[in-house]
C-alpha cells in the first residue's frame, strides 16, 4: 500500500471515489422511497433532501480533495488512519496500538479511545479499492459526516412532523450550519467531534419516541444504536448523552409502561448498551494511567476561565480568527429556535419539558455565572471532567445543535400547516438559514486557506518526513526526553541502558565514533529570500546522495546555543527543526543536553541533491554515509518490532514505544519480560552477545475478550437497525 503517490487522484476526477458516491445515492433513494411512499410525491421529497445535502456539501466543499486540510491535530488523525491501514495490510487485527512507520511509538489515542474514525476510514479504503491516499480517506470521513448529519436531521424532522415537509430541509440545514460545528473542525481540528454528526439527530429522534410511545420498541433501538455509535466516534460527547438516555428510559418506565415490562425493558436496553460498549470501557481501564500526572483539582477553574474568555463573544456574531473560543457558539438562528420551542412547551407536553430541562441545563453549564458555574463543575466526577476537558463548548454545542431542530419539529407537528402559518414559519427559517450560512463563511473561507495540494500532502505523509505529533503522548501527560517535534527515525530511537537504566549505547553516537570519511558538503553560502515582512538572510549547503540511502549529519554548534531553524529538502525529503531545542532536552538540537546528530534514512531511489537551509550564521555539519547493517542496534522490522543487537554486557533495550500493559517480547525465540524504562517507554532485558529481540503488542487478555465480545454485539446491531427502519412510521 502506497501512501505517498506523487499525483493522487482527486475524489471526483477518477473512478475510485465512485463506490462511496453510489452508496450515498442508494441511501438517498431508500430514504426518499420510504418517506414519500404514502403520497407518491417522491420528486418533492428528493428535491427537499438534496437541498439539505447541498448545504452540507457547500459547507465542506474544501474537503473534496485528496490533499490535507488543517494543522497538527488533523495531521495526527491522518497518521492514526495510515497506521491502522498499514497494520491491517500486514495482517494485524484487531489493532490496539501504533506499530507501523506512521505510529512507531505505539500511539493509542484514536485506536483505543475513538476507533470509529479509523474503522470508517477503513471502510472507505475497501470501497475505493485501496487506491486513495490517506488524506483523501480522511476527507471522505468528513464529507460522510456532514452529509450524513444533515440527512439524519432531515429524516428525524420528517418522521416527527410529516405535514411540514417544506420545513425539513431548513431545520436540517440549521443543524449543520451551527457555527460551533465547522468552527471546531476547521479552527481546532476536532475530527472526532465532527464524526458524531450523523448520529446525534437520530439519538434525539429515538428519545422522542421513548417519551411518547408506550409499547413501540423501535425508538429504544434507534436511540441506543445512535448512542453507541456516538460513544465510539467521540466518548466525550457520548458520556454527556448517556444521562439523557437514562432519564428518558426512567420517565418512560414511570409514566408510560405498565406491568413487569416497565422493569424488564430498561434492563434489557441497558444490557444491550453495556454489551456494545464493553470494548471502549475495558480499553480505557486496561491502559493503566496510574503514572500520569493529570490533576483535576483546578479543572473546574480552567473550565470556568475558558467559558469566561468566550463571553460575551459566544453570543455575538462570528468574527475572525476562526479559532476564537467565542466562535464556538450556538448561533442566533438556533438560539431563536430554542426560544420559539420553549414558547410552545405547553403543546409538546412531556417531550417538550424534557427538551427544555435538558437543553437548559447544558446552556447553564456554558454560562460563566460567578459563584455558580464553577461550583456546578466542581461537583462533576473526575472521570467526567477528564472526558470533557477544559472546553465544554466543544462537547455541548453539537448536542444542542442536533436537539433543537428535533424539538422544533416536535413543536411544529402540534400546529396544522395553514398557509399563513406555513409562510411565516418558512420565512423565519429561511432568514435563519441565510444568517447562519453568512456566519459560517469565516470558517468556510479558512478551510480553503489551510487546504494543501495533493502533491504537497503526499510528501507530508511520506514515511521519511513523518513527525510524531505531541498528541501521541497527551493521554499519558508526559514526553520522553528524546521526543522531537521534528522527524524522528525509528531505527535511531532504540538504545541500550545499563543495569541502573542509564544510557549505555545509541546508534548515532556509536556511528559517529566509528566513521571517519565524510561526504562532500558544500560550504554554506548566503541566500537572500524576500518575504512580505522583510528580506530574510539565510544560507544554503548541499550534498549529493549516491548508492547509500542512509546518512548521519553531525552538527557543531557555537556557544551560546544558536537560535534559528534548519530546513532539509530535496529527493522527497522535507524536514524542519528549530534550535536550540525543538522538543525534549535529549532530542536533536543545540541545547546543553541535546543530541547534535540528525539521521536521514532515505528510501531506495536515484541520486538526489539534499539541501540544508538555515538562518544561523555560524553552523557546520559533516555528513556520514552508512548502511543499516553497520548500526550496533539494527531495527529489522516494525511489525512486529524486530531488533538485532550484540550487547557488550547485560543491559536493557529501550524502544521508542510508550509503555502500556499488553506488550510481549522474546529474545532468540524465548519469552522475556517487558518493563517500563525511566522515560516511560517499553524496555526488555538483553544478555551479553548477539540476540534477536521481537516485541509485539497483543493487548491484555481482558481487552481482547472485550473486543470480540463487543464485535459479536455489532453483528446484531445492523439487523436491529434494518428492522427498526422498515417499521418506521410512514410520512
């Protein structure tokens, strides 16, 4: 599988994106046939649904490309997807931790806490024949989420208010045009949040059915299935939806159910939810985060500070820049919808009271009320605070944006669509959609600015240019002393530690000590680069690659440590480092403890010229060519991690992978224990002499059992979904 195709196909410029498009057309046809079945007005139904979907496509039009959009977190999600697909192609399943060149440090952030994204990307990978690059698959996930969100909102409104067909596309558009949705995606790379959009409207649709129907079990299936998928897409949103689900089932049991079924049905529904969520819950429990430095004592204060920083901008029109906290807002149109639905609460009765109390509670938690908000957040359990993080607006506004069109449809169905009332309602909704579309233009325009070309994106995802993002370590709240924000070569991130777990041997130092012949490196020469602000004086030097594909650059830095940056490019290489330190103290840099060595392991290819460009006036470097077999610690493969070494004494082999329970290792075919190094990395004891060490991540036994247990439940879920859909009330 090649993730670095020189000229990847655009989505609609080639045949490989056709299967997802046909899937969408087929889904639309089923929806239109079902909703228009009673009156045969399929043309009007098709136009209304396509109009709502057109709004979603217009909103995320920048994502119709195979190039990368966004910043560091977006890139991190792409690496997670690339790593997942690489492991699948290598025969690794289930995938619990990063092991390929795209996540060689054992990253588990998305794989273990929000696997929906990588699984959805894998589905599109299969549908497109494995021919689209990873960022194209990532963008397909965004497109599916936006179009799926507006489609599910449309369906929910049509089911609840069948007489108000003309209002359905407008209410669905108001949902997807909520400023917080595109703002969180474009301004903060909140991909996991955006993945929940197809399921949030269906969740609220199911709750309405639970609160209004005494015997129908379909709403339970719809709400529970949507809740499960939301949990897998983004647990931080799923955990806040769960109380609504629990309360709705409780209210149903008390007010609508009769006999023994009032106890049996909620218990069976809760058992189904627990069955499907077993993997997620066990996954977090088996991560063993006891050594994390997370502290929750000031979390309530941090949440209150962020809410206050977003006030009153959250209730004013959206302004640039797109990442402004105040732009994560409900918007005037949806706020007006909330007020209008609140005014009609007497007509919607129990469901209306439920929506009013639920949405009102979330809004109160978003208001920085002195002496109130902080006290309320202080009552939340640590686990809930940890899931919510310090920006609750990222979690609450998608929930509110999905709930309000459903509540509005619930209100509209209590009114007969008289011509005068219909006209007024459509005028108001039209103004709301127009205003919301105008407001999201800031985020939409920004999405085009951060869009990279397919060629540049292919270079970005090439293994030789991949930097491990800081997101790889955020769950553990620590960074190894060797971590760099620049590219880290996997074969140079293993080292020997002595019996006291102090550094004993590493590849870069050992290679430098044994090499004496350097490649010609042209003298740094001045280069004047014009910029918008001022001319920047930089210097360049080059060296020519030959039959060797691996090189070590040894820098000599002046004292005091220089401040500036270093760029390396040419032959597919594209790297950037900042001096004196660009990461942790022992990574490459010019700091007092930094490593002066920068390895470059190029893939096989024709000779090329590598250029070093810097603004540092006094900088010298030597280039050493080497072969992989010359390294004292040789990384043969990454999946599994196979390392060959000839240890001079009994020692510990430290790998670049973050230590979590579930690693197994063997030395010369004999099982050996896995320990945690002082840097929080996986290490194994090795004897004196030659040895072949193989390290794999298989996960703890409870994790594997939980995965297959939940997977069995997901075999039943589609059948339940089809059953519920076929028996949905006709429009």
